[in-house]
């Protein structure tokens, strides 16, 4: 196992990785920007190195700075967390070149899954169902798109191949609109991602977004840790996640879980990862994307399975065999997460500033992953996620009650947060019944 790991991230996920390293007996190095001197990940790591000014591209995205910090402190591995450099094949390759283990899959697999059209092709070959759609459409092939679209049918959605997570998507409802919308989508994609490549898919109305957590090792083994329901989102930012998904049955979980694990074995996937599906109104499921990082919402899976996803990810990177077989893994009870963002709950504008009062809830089945404290300044330079509130109960009803109460007892003053909104959603009759898709927040007038 590694002796020392550098965490190339900030905030709650940096602290989460530090916890995992401590439990594995691994020394930790934090990196921080000038805006994060007083952050908890800096306080609780064994060593800390300042890597640059507040702006992300000068610090947390600054590869030479991060590699220098890793070399000065003599670490054996780098954990990238999520966001920032976590899905940069280039960064993973630089680490490899410098003899530092990147805690994640290979640069080739990151690149493969980062290209959503190639990921679609790969996963369909590996046996997963995909939404009827097209292959990759390059800028030169625009004219073929019109024929493909007629075959796929309307409404359809144009997706940027280098996008993902909802970035660079356009819905087309009538054939007359295709040429113009394709043009816009291609130039948008070129501007945002440096490539005009797109692909088409049949557009599903109000689908549910369900994802499987998986772990694969370098010895050819893979397991799944069940699913997470992630349909409560706004502008592709998830607000609430839960496991099990209210629509999942044990039969479907086994069927889909087995297909996912077989696909992971076929591509030789190593590390923690997430395979995302859309479920349509008829109960059909389709692969859409794979994420090659540890995700924000991994704690709901940890609470329901007892498996420490981050520790497993580090062990796998250290060359160990998976310590679990599929039969060892059981989903027990129910778990829900609320992402607490420093935002105005009505217009979702960021609400940076100093936290003047802070009390995090506790009690049975409550977990808070956060670096917030009284006196901490929420910087405008970074993502607005300041805490994750995760609850576990013996069933969904108990988990809902615990989440409602924990949200009521969560005191954060001096800035605005999404807590009032999440209180409303958790107690909404339709949410309580588990009857919601990706259009839920629009349907109930929240966005
Ligand atoms: C879709 C879809 C409907 N049909 N794909 C993909 C990434 C995820 N964050 C959103 N994605 C979607 N992909 C097909 N074929 C619906 C969504 C979707 C969505 C799309 C446009 C605007 C808002 C949305 C909210 C949730 C899901």
C-alpha cells in the first residue's frame, strides 16, 4: 500500500479522502490555493502545500504546480477527487510519466468514457442497451444527420460528444428545426470543448436518472454496489439522491447489475466508477454515460452497503484485489443525500460570504460530509457545494423522517443555502411517494 498520497482537490471531498487515507495508515498531503489557507482539508492533512492564487486554473487545475507539490513531498500517488482534474486523461498521463500513481482508471479509459459517442459504442458492444440514436457525427458529416434523424424519429436530442453531465445538449422536436439546431449545437460544442463532434439520441420525456456504482480491480474482478436515484436535479446539478431507487425491484437490480458488471469486466475497468442510465416511462432502461471518478453522491451507497468506496478505490490503485465478492454486498435499509449549496434557494444564485453561525445535525443514521464551520468564508471562486447531509434509515419512511428533521436542525447563518428548498421537496407528497422523474422540480414549480 502507498505510504503517502497527495489530494489534488479541496473542500469536502479532500477531507473525505484524508479520512480514508488515515484509516488505511497512509500519510496525506493537501494542496490549497491562497483563498483556502484556512480550510479544514489543510488543517487535517499531515502536510500542506500552497499551489497558487485563488483562481482554479492557477491552482487546482494547475498541473505543473500540483506535480511539483507531489515531487517535493515525495508522494507515491495522487487522488484527484471529483471535478477539476479527476477526468483529465492528460493529467492521468502526466502522473504516470512522473512515476506517480493516479488513483483512477488508465488515461485511455478516461479518454474513452470522456468521449460520449465512443462510450455509447463501447457499452453497446459490451452488452448494455443504449437509446436509439446515431454514431458520432463530425462537422463534415452534418448532411448525414438529416437521414439519421428520420430513422431515429422525433423528438430527438443532440449531444456534444465531449460534453456529458448535460453540457452541450439541444432538443429537436420537428424535422424542420434539425439543420439549424445542429448548426448551433456544433458551434457551441466547438467553442466549449474544442470539437464540433455530436451524436443524436431519441429524446425521452421526463425519464428517471438512475446510476450504478461499480468497483473493478486490475485482477479482472468487478462488483456493483447497487443503484442511486438521481432524478432530482436543476440545470444538471443534482440536489437530492437516494438508494435504493423507489422504482427498482430486486429482479431488475440483479439483471441490470449483472449486465453492468459484465460490461466492466469486458472493458477491464479498474477503479471506482459510475454507469448512468435513463429509465423511460415504459420501464425500459438505457445506458447514457459512464463517470470514471468517485462521485459527489457516493456516500448514499456507503451508508446502504457499509462499503467504503474511497478506501476501495485507493486499495485498487495500490494493486490489491477487491476485498468483496458480489454475494458479500447487500443494500440494507434506505439512504438519502441532500447537497447543501451556498445559493439563494429561489434563484439559485451563488451566496458567498462568511458563515456566522453553524450547527450540523447529528443523531442516529446522520452523516455530514463538509468543511464548513463558524467563521469560514465561502469563496466565490469555487463550486457552491458546502455540505452533504446523508441519512440512513431502516426503510424509506424512516430515512425521510430523519432527513426532514436533520434539515430542520441544520443551522447555517450569514449566507443563503438550499436547505429551505430541500425541506419542501423532502416533505412533498409526490416525493414522499417516490413518484418523480427528472422534470419533478419543474412540475411542482420550483424551477
Ligand atoms: C437525455 C434526456 C432525454 N433523452 N437523453 C443527460 C445528462 C443528464 N444530466 C441529463 N441528460 C438527459 N439526457 C435522452 N436521450 C434527458 C436528459 C435530462 C435533461 C435534458 C434536457 C434538459 C434537462 C434535463 C434534465 C434531466 C435529464
